[in-house]
């Protein structure tokens, strides 16, 4: 079964107390058709609206992150193929030689050279030794990602928006 493009589960997880409060207000533990369902409808519509904003913001940030990383890679005269690895690193993922080889479709020796070039450029930091070696975002890459996230628009409540005249 295909997963949904967007659901409100993330929103519910962040607003669990509000979720249970509105359920208690509207349902009082069981089905009561005489009770006003407007608070529940408002809660669910708000959840969908805010979750859609979060998803849109993530997509916009991903596009900005990729564009900035492409510019950094070009400016440092690194191979374009390292951009995807830097993108993942900026998101906080660890990178191993084997992971990079698969991501960039390169040999082990080329992967090693690329990763060392990213370390020399101050974008990645190595952790561990030999088979346990992996790479994480260096402060320079973290700063790039922070600059992307600083441009975030606030997530709005649809019921706080001005009503058009």
C-alpha cells in the first residue's frame, strides 16, 4: 500500500494534549450526536492546514538547501556528485564510504578521494577508524543548513488569518 503524501499524524503527535482535550469536549468518551462537533472540525482542519504548511516549508527548504550546496560545490570545484552526500549530511545523516559509493555510483577509491576532499573543504568531519569510519556535517556545513532554515515562515493558524473583505 502506498503511503499518504501527507497526514496529520505528525501534528497529532506534537499536539497530543490538545487532541485529547477536544475529543473529550466533543465526545465525552462516546458518541453523542447532540453535542457540537465544531471544536473537533476546527481542530482537524487546523491540523491539516498546519501540516500542509510544514510539508510545503520542508519542500522549499530542500530546494534552497540543494541550490546552496550546488553553489558551494561549484565554488570549491568539487565533483557535482558530492552534492547529494552533503545534502544528507546537512540533514544530520551519517555518511559511510559504502553509502557514498552507492549514492554517487562510484568506486571505493573515488569515494575515498571525494570524502577526503569534503573533509579538506571543511564540510564533513570523519568519526571512527577503519571499518567504523563515518562522516558527519562539519560546522561549515551545519552553518549552511542553518542559513537555509533561518528563512522559515511561521506556521499559521487558519483561524487567525484576516478575513478577506
